[in-house]
C-alpha cells in the first residue's frame, strides 16, 4: 500500500495490463504531474452536446492555453472515463463511443491502466 494525498491508501501494481493514450503530457487536468498509471473509476456514455462547457474546458485545456477539441456534432456519442491519479485525485478523459470500447472499459473499472503518450 502507498499513501496518496489526503491520506488515502492505494494498492501498488507492478505493471498495468492495459493502457490509455494521451497526445500530450501538459494537460492542465494533470496538475503538472502526468501520471505513469491511473485507475479507471467510472465509465459513462454522454452525447457531446450534453457535456458542460466547463467540463470540456477542464478536460481539453493544455498548459499552453490551447484546447484539444472533440470532433463531431452535438449528437456524437462519447465515453467519459474517470480516472484516479496515483496521488488520489480524479481526472477525466473523453473517447469516441463504440459498443466494443464501452464494454472493454466497463469490464475493467477499478483496474490500473498505463498512461502512454503518443
């Protein structure tokens, strides 16, 4: 066990079996601490038009001030993945929905994922 912020304890994992890719390591949501791994806490289906502007800004903003914009119109279905940083705080990421992706992530809620930069 290791301690994160707020005294929370987490199980150590040697090497996660699965991975989640990010295009940049300077997203503001990482608080300057891009994780090497993260634990998947929740998977939600959401239409792009239902994502609150504040959440989109938080999720897509880089330290440069630039944003990564989600593709598609307001009816495009996305997965909202909620991950836990090893230090205990949560962050989100959005991925285009497919039933296969939803089933994969849903099956692995609670598991650790390696964070890969591509």
